[in-house]
């Protein structure tokens, strides 16, 4: 580590603290500090389960309770029992809370816009912010099943196709590829997974099935800012686990030798190189992996065959 590395990190921490107003007793001039504003923002964005709210913000239960109590005293939120589980609590915005949430959103958007407008290279600044945010959010990056036709999924796929077009010697045209149908990436045939970092999609992978014991892994992609953090391996592990639960015993995938990082990951994860199994014009390396069937997968397979 460079001698001044720690000093540079601390300088960055101080700069962010000052710039975002973390020390202000009235964050963005709305009369409450940053902590209370962040809780209000999270609730407004749909994180209403108190336990999940606490986890997403990295707060202990005592601080969470104090912040929520302060917002309740202002008439901005109300806490009730979860409709399906009386042991859990759910918090929601009142009408006054919704107005405050909208006010914070506008002020925060304006602050971000000003910051970017003042920088001579805003895209460079954004790229650096993405790297930092992904690194700091590493432990809270979540993987969830998603609709392959949703806009977040399409955004990831567009970025994936754009990268292939740059990295392949002959470019990449998705219309010439064996692009999987969305219907083949829906349970029980398959699935589509998105990785989320604080509400932004940063990775994806698909499982394309036809109802048999054989399926293909498709479209593994991780945003450049999130690479090197183990996310591709997490996505592959997640899709393999789902395949096993669906009773799929053999997975296959194809790739291109230009994607050396992906090939290294597959080889280290127990995938075996096999002869070509399709006539797609782009792949030149093909892999297969046999999965141990879970008990749920065996039951599903027996049910489907009866």
C-alpha cells in the first residue's frame, strides 16, 4: 500500500462529508439531520419493513427506533404491524411525509445536477462514483429474480451487447445471435437474475430451459464498476442453485475467447470445455457442468414425469 493511501482515503471521506452536508443539523435546509432524511428517503423508495430498513441503512435497532420516533413525532411516518405477520413492523409515509420525500428528491436531484455541471468531465466523475459506490455497497449488493423484459433487465442487456460489439473482432449484432426468448427464462423452465446495488442494476445472468434436464446459462454480465468484487461468481452460483432446484442436471454455456475473464471464471468453477453444441456465429468456446440435484429438484422432476 502506498504511504499516502490512508491519507487519501480520509481526504475523500472528509470531502464527501462536507459536500453532501452530513454534518449539517438541517440537511438540505429541511430542518432535520442527514440520518433522519435518509430514513425518510428509504421509506419513500419502498423499503417499508422496519427490519429491512435497518439492514439496508446499516443501522442498529436502537438508532433506527430513535430516528423513526422522531419522524413519527413530526407526523411524517406511521408504524403499524405487518398485515401478514404481527411480529413484524411496517412503516409508511403520511401525506406530510410524502410531501417531504418529494421535496428532498428535488433538492437532491438539483444538488447532483449542480455537482456534475461544475465538473469538466462529468462522465469521468460518474464512472469514479460508480466504482466507489459498488465497492462500498459490496456486502449489500443483492441478487433477485426478475422479468427479462423489464427495463432494468433490458438496460443490462444493452450494456452487455454494447461491450461485446467493442470486444469482438467482428463486432456483435444481436439479431445474428441465438438470443434466448424471455419465455425460456421464466420458472419452471428457467430464470433471469439481476444484481442490484442500492437500487441500480449492476449485473445479470439468464437460465434458458425447455423443461428438460438440460438448460443453458446465458448473458452473464457485470457492470465495469462492479467487477473484481466477486459478483460474477455470485451470479453463477445463484443461477446454478436455481437450476438444481428446478431439477436441471446439466448446464451448458457458450462464450467467445475474447472474454478471457469469463472463461477463467468458468474453468475455476468446475465447468468442463466440450465440443460446439450450436451454430451461433459468435461463440468459439463451449462449456458444460453437471449439477447435483436438490431434493426439491428430484421431487419436481418426478412430478413432471408422472
